[in-house]
C-alpha cells in the first residue's frame, strides 16, 4: 500500500492526523474523560459491583427458643454471609419486615424444635426468602441450607461413624479464591474500548457534519479515505494507551496479571479497536446529528454489549434465541478471547475461531462504512 | 406563570419537531423491553457436566444417573481421561467436571469415605458457586440415601434430621424478568432525564440561541422550570409506556400503588433533571456534555444495584449510594412493584431523594448565568 500513496498525499495525511491530535489534546476535558473514564471505571466497578453476597441481613422467628435453635441462630449469624438483623415474634411481621426491605430472608424454627429433633428424630425449619431479588434469594437460601445441613452432620457425628460416606472435594479452576475481578476486568476492557472508539469517532465525525466543517474538508485536496483515516488514527493510538492503563491497573490494583502472551493480547485488541473504530465510522455515516450518533451508540452499542458480552449475565444460560443474537455482537467474541488469554493463559490454538470471527466482522464493517461514506459524497 | 407556560410550549414544539427524538422516546423503551428483559438472567440450568467415571460400578452409575435426572445438569461429555476433561474445561465445552475415582464403590462398602472430585470453571465466580451448591446438594442426597440403606441393614434406628423447607415470597418461581424489568425502567427514565434535558440546553449554547433567551426578561427560575417540565412529562410518559409494555409482554405483577410509584418517579425525575441542567451549565459543547454524562450514567446505574445487590457492596460504595439518585429509584420501584410496599416503607427513601432533588435544582438555578 505505501508504494501506491504519493509523497504529497502522505504529507497531507500526516498533517491532517496532526491537526486531529491537536484537536484532542487541546481540550483538557476531553482528554481527562478519555483516560479518566476507563481508569475510574476499572477501579469503581472492580470493587463495588459484586455478585457474591456478604453480610446479608436476616431475621429469625424462633417458635421454640431452645438450645438447639439458639445454637443454629448463632451459627447463621456468625457466618460471613449473614447478619442477624432482628428476632421477630409473630408470623405477621414477616410481610412487614420484607416490605420495608430490612432483611433478605426470615428463618422460622418450628415449635419444640430441639425436643422433636432429639426424641422424634426430625424437626422442621422454614426459610422464607424475599423473591423480589431472585439471585439474592437463591444464594441466601442455598447458604442457609448448607449451614443447617452442616450443623445436622456435626450433630450426627458423635453417636455413630459411617454417616458421611462420600466426601466431595472441590477445585475452582482459574479462580481459586472466587474473585469477581476475573469476570469484570475483561468485561470492562471490552466495554471501555468500544465506548471510547465507537462513541468518540462517531461523535467527532458527526460533529464536523453538523457544523458544516465536513464540507470544508471535502473540498480540500485530501481524499475522503484519508479524511476518515486521519480522524480515526489518533483514537487508535489513544485506545492502545487506554488498554495499557487498564492492564496495568488490573495488575497493580487487583493482582490480575496477563497469564498468557501479552503480544497476542495486544494484537487481538488492536483488531478489536479497529473493529470498534469502523463501527464508529458506520454510525457516523448513518446519523446526521451528534444526538443521533449518541443515541445509536447508547441504545445500539452500550446496552447490548453489557448484556450480551456475557460479563454480567452468562450467555450460556440465556434463552437460546439470545445465544444466537449474541453471536453477532463482537464484544461476545472479544471478551472470550481476553478471558482466555488473561485468565486461562491459553494461546492462539484455543481462540483462533473467535479471532477469525472478529477479523471477518472488522472487514465487513470497514467495507460497509467505506461504501456508505462514498455514497454520501456523490 | 404565563411566561413559563409559553416557554414550555416552545420546548415541546422544538422537541417534537426533531423526528429522531420523538421516535426515540417510544422506540427505545420498546426495544429495551422486547430484547433486553428476557436476556438478563442469573438463573442457571443445564450446567454442562463432564463425567469421569473410573469406578464403573452400580453405585457410581447411580450417582451419574441422578445428576442426569437433575434439572440443573446436562451431562455433555463422559470420558476416562482427566486430560481430556481438563481440555474440555479449557475450551469452555463444559462448566464442571465430576471425577469418580476407581474404588469409589469399594470405599462406600467398607465405609472408608469415598472421595469424589469436582472441578468448576470459576472465572465466573457466582456461577461456579451456584453449580457447586447444586452438585453438592445432589451428593448430599445420594449420601443420605446410602446411609439410610446401610442403617436399615444394621438397624441402628433413626438419626436426627433437620427438615428444611423454603419458600420465595413475592416471586415464588424466582422469575428474573420481574426483577430486571423495573431495573430497565430505571435506566430508561434516567437516560431520558440526563441526556435529553442537558443536551437541549447545551445545544442552545452551542448554537448561540441561548443568548436570544438571555436577552428576554425571563427570570432564572422560569428558564430552569421551563426546561425541566417537558422532560419531566416525557419521562413519566415513557415510564407509563414501559410499565404497560411490561404488563402486556411479560405479565409483570404490580403489587403496590401506581400513584405512589408515579409520585416517587416525579421526585426522581426532578432530581435527575436538576443534575442534568446543572451539568449543562458546566459544559460548553454537546460533546463535552455527552462524555461527562456517559460517565455519570454508567456509574449511577451500575452502582445503583441493578444487576447486583447494593447491600453486598463495600461500605464506601454504600455511602456513595446515599447521594446516587438512581440507587433510591432502583430500590423503591422494585419494592413498590413486587412487594407492594407502602408510603411508610419508603419514607426514608422519599426523604433522601427529596434532599437530593432540592440540592440539584438549587445548584442548577444558582449556576445558570444569564451573562456569557
């Protein structure tokens, strides 16, 4: 390609790129946002958004009030999962306490719990969870069940041996401490890069259109392709700087190093940045005003990426149709690649398929946006 | 008063003249409801399980068939090679490996504590925890039945067992849509408020038309109210439209009082619009405003507890949520819609949000300068 470009063209092109860089660096606020957003997001969401539960408030309705139920209540409240918020004394209070959202679950011990357990060999406990938060309700119920079952086992240990015949041993691969970071950092890289590249380019190009300065550029000796490339080039490099900042932060702050090849990660990220930039160009060819560009970026890119990249909601468990939809969302493939390289440390043999899909999408978006841009010129 | 009415009319005319915006007002909620609501789920089923059964006895086969029968698991692979199983996990072909070693059945017979190994792909920590909870539940039942069989032979007598039953109130089937739809409505209302109102003012600035308004004798508060009211109305209409769609498409229950929800929504929109107008006084171009608002919107929404419980956030995040209006609305809309919470239940939230609304609107009026 370089042989085909005349030296004068090259000089003009570089001059244009320089102008674009000046535009970006001149506005300190844009610059702070360009680098402040990813950094702040990584730190805030890495720490604040947690899918595990700790210190969930529970209430206990103890109809029995004997040694066994007190023991069990102690066990529950001393675990890291629960805080005993209240002891309630009537069944009617359950609704009241849920409606004011004070607790996530109420545990009800049946009458004469301890006596029945010892003499009749069986006693009942009921867990009522606030189903308005399904995930929390599910986890709280599971943890409570596990704690009670463990207590039950301990109770039975003394009288006779041979009650625990099967001892499961669990190993959590890739993430032995079950940290949420392993999910969020790759997800945030995916989102932030798409946001910066697609949103920024679509808005800068649309801005030129909305203010009529695009016409000034078009009558200049620069070829349309050079105008677009010139617009996009600064963001390509700035995105790479962003990637490095994010990787450094995730390493220094969360102790999440890149397990696999850094070079491979960089190369594939460049591909993804290219894709995001061409999406940005495509959006700018569709929209006439900045508001439009922003709405398309927001409704058409941001939410689908958050949802379908599977970084908060695992795609495997969505209805099958959505699994299909997600295959056309580039972020889905990119997040898989990043997770593989960063967390699992796998090489290209494991991710060649995803990389190929991403390359195909990039080429498609470049071709489509180039075509659309030329149409507008005629 | 008449001045304000004229200004409000002018705003409405301008908003609906823009065909894109008037389409977006109804298009976005429609798309969000149809596409997003069913997709967002934490329910996990059909966990892909790879079984390594090196024992090949009736006991181990019994265990495997129990897993097969469970609604949570789908036995996607069976193999004898640990390496192959690891590889499958590596390639994301399975989520969980159950390794039953040779001598499993023998150990059970001799009461030597048979071991099984479970390996989970834990990149997604919460899914891994849930899968582990499900599989250990199956193992526990299996164990209990084995014990029962053994005991009846030895006739030791019954052992104390705690019977645990559980129920989920307000959403007995733990339907995730009931949880996510209110959350998506909050995103919708927030985005409308923050983006449209602020952009409107900044655009007037950028185009220079704001100076024409500034030379008229209208007062600062009149200007702010006139900019606030149209977007308040649009926000409420969108909320109503979203609720209606939720009812028609997903049959979302509405346990509480519609009036109370709209009262709270008005308060919320005033807080958000006040913030939008305040931020617009700080930005001179639409581009600047957009970047600032994107940043704030993302933080507000994700911190509000839309996907994850706000209570399990660290203390600093919970403190932040005291000034995050989205956190109030996120909590209250779910309380009212799903649990039917009443005025008294949400009184602390009303108080908190009212303080925020008062602050943001005052800030907006104070920062708005009629001079350039």
